[in-house]
């Protein structure tokens, strides 16, 4: 195994199914000249996107190295002024914080944003599932779906025509294809490919 001086932390997809979660693995430094090169190679990020992400990261991190949970919440609250962003921001933060260090570095930040806004449906499904999967068990319970939908609607504010719990219950019934009271990644992906409302949590309207 390469030493710390000869390796670079790399974000890649992984866990119990291909493309489900972000995680940290070691990558030989010789193959990557910089964070930017890595992000462009792994996530097909453009120079324009990198410039935008760098500026956003710099604006919201005190030391330009990492973003804390508190700073991450502040970003969301600034955008969604009429709602309570705490729970939703925490869920996104936990997904972005792939090495579970308690902070988000620039690679995690840029990779997470890219996946949330990706044109590749599989990447969007992967990160959305991770946001629902609160306990990291690779299956979704009804309560996890309720918690995510409630966090989503608290973010948007009080003007909701239907109860978030009703919406979550309907969504869970739709996704639980084999009616065993849990939703696997495969079930989630199958429904998400047919029903775009499953992925609405990735692009909440401010």
C-alpha cells in the first residue's frame, strides 16, 4: 500500500451496491496532479464549474480548507430564508462528509454538488438514496422516508398544501414494490427512473 506521501484521498462511489455512496479510498498521487485534475477526471467537472465551486467554498468556509456543519447550515438557511434548513442541511452534510471527519473538504464539496446536479440519472439516484438512508443500512424504512420528506418541507417553509407525512406515506407505498416494509436501493432506483418526484429533494425550489 502506498504511504501517505505517495497517495491522495479519492472520492469514489461504493458500498453494498455500485454507485450508492461516496467513500474515501487511497489513490496514487502520481496519477493526479491536483484536486482539480482529479475532479475533472472522476466527475467530469468543467473548469467553469470548478471556478464556481471554489468561489462558493471560499465564501462559506472560515479557513478555506473545510466547511463545518454549522457553516453548511448557514449556507442553506441563507438560500431558504422562509424555512428551517437545519435538518435538510444536516442530511446533505452527512452525505457530503464521505470520510465522516465532521467537516467537508473541497473535493467532497465539489463531488457532492456535481452528483446532485448531474445529468447522469444513476448519480442523482445514488446521492438521493443516501440522503433518505439516514442510518446507512442500505435499505429505507418508512420512518426514514417520513423524516426526509419532513426535512424537505421544513426547508421550503410553511406553505404546504398536503401533510408531509401523507406525502411520505404515499411515496413509501410506491417504492416498497415487494411490500416487505422496507425499500432497497434497487426498488428505489426502479421507481425513481419512472417518477421524478422521488428525486425532488435534490433540487428544492427556494
